C-alpha cells in the first residue's frame, strides 16, 4: 500500500504543480479537486495530505478558474452540490460503491472515475516495475552471475563471481639477441661470455620469461584472503641442470620449452592487523633491487646466449644478488605514515660452488653445504613519501642463515665447520616529472655473488665478503618513449688465507635501452649491454650484446 500510495501522490503532485490535465487534454484544472475527493474517500489520502494537495492545486490553478462557482462551493467539502445530488445513492446517503463518506458523488462514467482508474493502473504498473527491478538487482548479486570489472591496462582482467574476485594477468616477450665476445681469458664465477671466442645469435626470452598469474581474492570473517599461482614458461628449449628451469637451454631438435612455477602462495589479514603469507614467492632481500631494475623488461647480460634458457641475467650478478623465489612464512605490517615492515622465515638454501660450474677445470673453489637445522630469516622496511612533484621510495632489508656441516677441499672431514651468513642492502627510487633515478647498494658476509650463497664460503670454510651496487637513470622523452641508462658492479673478495687467482673479483656492466609503448599492451625494446668480468689474478673477459624485441603485458 505504501508504494501504491506514493505513486498516487507523485501523480497528483506532478499534475498539480505543472498544471497539465490528467484526464484528457480537454479537462480543466479544477477537475483535480474531484480526484482528490475520490482519493480521500478511498482512504488513499489522510486529511492532512488532502488539505495540502488541495491548497497547492488551488494556488496553481488560473485565477478565473479558482473564482468559478464550482470552486466557490468547495470550502465545505463533503456537502453534496446540485451535481452531487444527481448521482447520490438511494441507500444510506452514500455514493456508489462501499466505503465512501456521505455526500461524496461518484459517477462510474464520469471523468473522475476514468482518472482514478488510470492513476490506480499507473501506480500498479510502477509497483510491478519496481519489484521487477529489485528482483533483477538481487539476481545480479548472486553467485550465479559472473561480472567483469572495467579493464585497466597492465592490471589484468578481473571477474567477479559472487564474493570472489578472479584476476588473470601476465606477459609475453621475445628478443633477437646478438652477442659478440671481445676476448679475454676465463674467469671462474664470471658472468661475461667474452672468452667463448665466437659470436652468437638467439631468439630468446629476456630477464623475464613469459608469465601467467592467477589471483583469487575474497573477504571472509573480516579477513582479506587471496590465493596466487604464477606460471612462468619460457620460449626456448629446456635442459635439466642444477638451476632447473633457469639452467642454460638446449637448442636441439625435438626439444620442449620449460615451465617455471615460481609463485604458489596464500595471504590472509587486513589493513588493521597486517598480512600473513604462506607459500613460494619473491624473497625480501634483493627483491626491490630487481623489481626496480629496467632490464626486467629487456635482456641485459645474456648469461649463455648460444644456448639460452628461460631467462637472461639482466643485472643479476652485475649490481645485485638475485632475490629468488623461496618458500616462506612471512608477515607484512600495515602501512603507517608511509612506513611498512616485513619479516619472515624462509626455506634455507645450500652453499653452492658456482665457480667450478663455470670453469672447465674443476678446482673446488668454494665450500658446499646440505644440512640445515634452522631456517633462513629475512626482513625489510620500506618508506614511501610524496613531496610536491617528487615521489620517493626508500627500502632496506637483511638476511641471516646459519650454514652447517660445510664441506670443502681444504676442510678436514673430522671438523664440522659452520658459518653464519649475514647480508643487508639499502636502495632508493626517486621520480620527478619525466625523470626517474634508482640507487642500490648491498653488502654480505658469506652471501656470495650472482645468486644467494654462490661462492659465499671458500674451500677452507671461511666466509668471503661481497658487495655491489647499481645506479640507473630514466627519462620519459615523450608519453610513450622512455630512455634508460645504468651501471652496476658486483664484487667478491677472497676469504682469509685464500689465494684463488682465477676466482671472480668483479662483474660489471653498462646498459643503455629505449622502451617505446606502442599500445596499452605492446612495448618495443632496443638495448645495448657491455658486460665484463675480472679475476683476482690477471684474467679478464668482456662481451657486447645488442637486443631488440617486444614485451606484451596485460
């Protein structure tokens, strides 16, 4: 009844204010008084509503109409006029039908009757339409309907199925890369291919392989919950090796591409208590270094270009140590005044003799380990700030892991030697208008170089110190064109009592690149890189690489 009454009131008010006829074009404004009589008699209007509408109607009616005899008789409503007597009921003094007050006239064939029917029919139709709209809206909010959010370039496609958001995102890239060695002699643990003696061409992935990421999020019992699975296939043939999907490839017929499931994790928490993560994801130490590296979208140092694997090196080993994707249980705090902290326990990793793996002569440069009674611990603090047009992000992180039962060519089997690995880093990214700058530095004891715990401990069981840095500048020449230049170094120092002249002392690279955003998805990339390695002895080697290709992000 409430919705029906509201529709009737809206009809009367609209007609009364506008002065347009309701019954027909020929009807006069004073005819609405009869309609108000009927609505009041039917109980659709209270006395107060009736008086208000009548006063409003009389105010808007033409002066001549308001002064007519018909309106002159209005002050005592309910009294029957000459016209009313014509249609008066013969029984009990009531009008035709039941439920009407004495003195109310009602002519089934009169304009008032037609207007009433039309008003009631319009109200009924309005009520049905409102019910149908509410039913349709309720149906849209059920889990049976799948909706799609508005697409934002680079953010993937998000589907909403009831309370669950399903996001699909990813990227694909491919480059033609030409590597020309500049000569030199081998360096154990070096990343340059300068001593290979021949040029190489490859159609390959860059630092990123391809990627397809599925993320599902929902909110349950006050917690934001997500599940993430990231699959990273390469375009080149895979080859089994120590580094699994990241091992150099196998350019032989009948080969197949590799699949790297780097991300498998869940998160839960909220903005008040922070977020917990359980699963495999990018680690904290060195994570921001690689995410802010421009070569993430290009090639950088090639590693092995003659037999390319899933990825190139980019600036890994020539400015930072690879953060890696590590199983973890971690916690990230809420952000307060731009500051956010994170800490976690991670799957401990073995010490690895990388220098021997890159040298044709096995010399047992580094110690190894396979025993772990305690986890790796990592933590990070970030600070984000905006000062006018300047945007800044500063971060620092640490890593601790106890390496146990080290084995090396100079370690007695009767000695159970261990080492506590410690490392820390700090970095900053500044953005001001079209300019971007990144600066990063790390230092470690037992950390090694290129990847976590590669050549971190000497064959005598003593820790090697290492450090490195990179600086990067970018300029957005136009809305679509970005020019980037960067320089980076990674140093590995000898352990006390060690004299390994062929062991790598320094890896460094100079990189220049241009990135052109052809469409919202497609980016064109051209890049040049010079990479060099130097040993603790006289050996050095260097190479030059030119790459061009595309990377698509959706």
